[in-house]
């Protein structure tokens, strides 16, 4: 058995691609439109890891409320510099729900409220401001 991908539904494909690609640095590996079913599938990978994907499913003209149920849990990514990535996301207008106070772990949410865990590769970074004293915001 081999793990292939996780699928998440998104309301605004452009906003989601901005978050996952420009924000987190994932790369679009393939895309397929299904006009008869009125949906688009976009597959994203972390650079250099084409064997595991995040599938974004965009149902055209849908006003379905995907809600913010916590039954999904979260996506997790190991990152080279958690402080730099959190600063980049914050500068893009993304709320850092659980700041990386410990230099190791942070949580953010995509435009569709998908919880994303960021984990520092290797050893945690030394505590640093503004992260060390930043409070949690919302839920993740």
C-alpha cells in the first residue's frame, strides 16, 4: 500500500492556490477540469516530493458550506525556517492561529479554514520575538 494524497474542498480556487503555493511554497503538479461534473481537481506537491499530493477540489458555482468541522484534523508540513515562513504568511494577511513560540510548531488556516500545522525541520529554533510572546488567535 502507498499513500497518494489528501483531498480538501475549496470554495475559491485562486485564494486557495495563493495560500498553498505563494504562501506555503507548494507546487501545482497537475490540474484537470471536469465540465460535465462542474468541478476542477488541482494537485499540489512539496518541492522535490512528487509522490505525495494535496488535492484541491473546486466545485464550480457551489455555495455549499463546508463548515469548520474538526473531523478532518489538519495537514502538516516540515519547514526550513518556521519564523521566516510565519512572517511571510502574516505579511500575506494570514492569521497565525498558534504562533511558533517554541521555535518548533505553528498552526494557520487556509482560506477554507483547513488547519495547517507547520513543524520546524530538525531541532527547534531558539525562542524569538514577536513569536515568543504572541497569543493564540481563534482555533486551529
